[in-house]
């Protein structure tokens, strides 16, 4: 599929995927994240598909070995014990077939399954047939347990994947983490604490895990008792897109997709409930208090990825792109809560750029899409395959040799993936 010859960065990216391969699944990076993470794995599959289609499908298959009987696919699968990570399997006490966490993550898997299938439909048909009912059950779980006015909600900041985004500040402030007890963080022994969430955040993350565990991850009980419930553009736009891609796959293998089509209409209406007219952007909504987060984040710009175009979003995008060298920052650099190196409060993430870039391109914003791809290519080529980057200087931040950054290089940012 790659007509142009490989660049040294392609070689490096493939070496990172191979190096992080633990046999059927890929860790995001060794040390900091030593297990299988849900959306990281789906990105890894997309990256593997550029040079090893069988390995791409096996990544997805392993992810679904952890699916719970209620359809949920956990955000972490603890295949093998590793003392270097906290909170591990004993803290979560997930109730599925593989040791796991008790929450999910943005369901990008169906969308990458579609891309991998399209690269080689014949080779992918059996895999899609096996995956389709599992993806369907997972999406149904979101539709059953996670909707508010049709928008998809998260029940823990880790569920959106954007752990310490300012989007959750008000919902986090509503939690009094009494009784959380002593615990030892491991992340700050791998990475500079200035690039990680604070203790204030961690106390609440762990308190929410303890709540879920106490309720045995019973979704009905959590719906009643969990103070943290935020309708979020990451989940909503990604799920909407995933449902469309699942319907495409269903049609390709002759499945009835009527129910998925109905769910798409629900999510389309739900996405519009995330439009915050006072900041002229898609935003997060605290379901418990009804408050807007007031955040223009990189997830706000996933509207195009969900096939939704809005002239105001292009204006926001141009404004933000003009004030940092390496867009798209995870939070508005013009805001006083912006923090250039602290995880999801400012840094640029290649994977979100890839999703925004695909969406921009599909919605006809060809120039913006090409510019974003070039800026991301330049960022990675100069600063390496880091977990995230300072949007002003490009400095690498978080973990290094990162699977999903290598994956989006191979599948989207590399010059060998086409022109521009
Ligand atoms: C972490 O440990 O930082 C992860 O983001 C949780 O999923």
C-alpha cells in the first residue's frame, strides 16, 4: 500500500511497535503503562496494518478477550502482573474474564477495524465477522448505560482518556475523597511529576475506583451513586463515528444494521446537546449539576471526525492554530488554566491530531487537514515518538517510544502514506 520508499522514521516507528509488542497485544510504552490499554491498542492495530495485517487483527482480538458479559470492554487489561503500575488489578477488581479495570475508553476500535478491513477486505472478512457482534455489544453498552440526552458520558476522567482535562474540573470538585487512604503512585517515578496529574486529581481518581469496586461495577448502582458523570465530546463524537463505521462493516458482511442506524440518530441529536453557545464551541457538560465546563479542547474539534461541520468550529480552530506552533493543543492556550506540559491541560497529542485530521479532510477542509498533518509530521520528526508534546516548543513530554504516536506516524503522518 505504500508506494513511496520508507523513511528512517518509518523504520523507527515499526521498531517501536515491535518493541512494545508483548505477544498479541501492545503496551503503550514500557514502564509507565505496562498493560494493554483499550484505545491505545486500537491505534496500534491501525499502525500494524501498514505492514502486518494479521498482527493488526490479533491486537483487536486480544482486546476483546477482556469483554465483560454486559458488553463493556475495559480500559486496561492486566494480562500479566507488573508491580510498576498503580492502580493494578487488585485495586480495580474488575469482574470480566481477564483481570481488568472497571471502566471503558473511547471506542475507536470499530473505526480502525473498518480502515484495516478496507486495506484488504478478503484478509479481513473472517476477523470482521468474529468482531462484529462484540463491537455491537460494546456500543450497545454505551447506548444503555452512558447516554444523557443522547450524548455519551464518562463516569471517571480516565474513561475519556483525557485524564486531567479542565473539562472535569467542576465534576472533580464535587468529590470529597474521604477515606481514600494511603496509596503509592507509580506514574511519577517514571515521568516528571510536572507532566502528570496532581495529587488532588489522583485522590479523586482512586476514590472513584474504590466506589466502583464497592458497587461491584454494577452500572445501575453507579448511575445512581456516582457523583462524577460528564457528557463529553470525546466519547460522543467517537461513538457516533464508530457506529457509522460499524454499520459499514455490518453491511459488508451482510448483517442487519437497522438498530445501529437508529442509534446513530440518537447520537447525532446528542452531539448537538454539547454545543455551548456562550463559548461557541462543543464543550463538556456536567450531568449532575447541569454546568458547562467552558472548555475548548482538542476533543471539541472531533466534530468533523463525527461528520459534523460548523463554521464556528473552523473559526475556533484557526484562532487556536494561530497561537501555537504545533496544534492542536489539548486545551485553549488563551485560557489561564492552560499548562503547556501537563498531560491533557495543554499538550498536543498526535493521536487526537490524526482523528481531527481525518475528520477535517472528510468534511472538505482539505487545507486545514494537510497543514495539520504536516505540522504533526514535523513535530514527531523533530521531537520523537513521545506520548505528547508542548504545543509551543514541541518539547517531548510524558512517556517515550510511544506506541500510538508510532502508529499514527505510520498510518497517517508519514510522507509514505501519500502526498502533502
Ligand atoms: C494512567 O494511569 O495515567 C492512565 O491514563 C489511566 O488510564
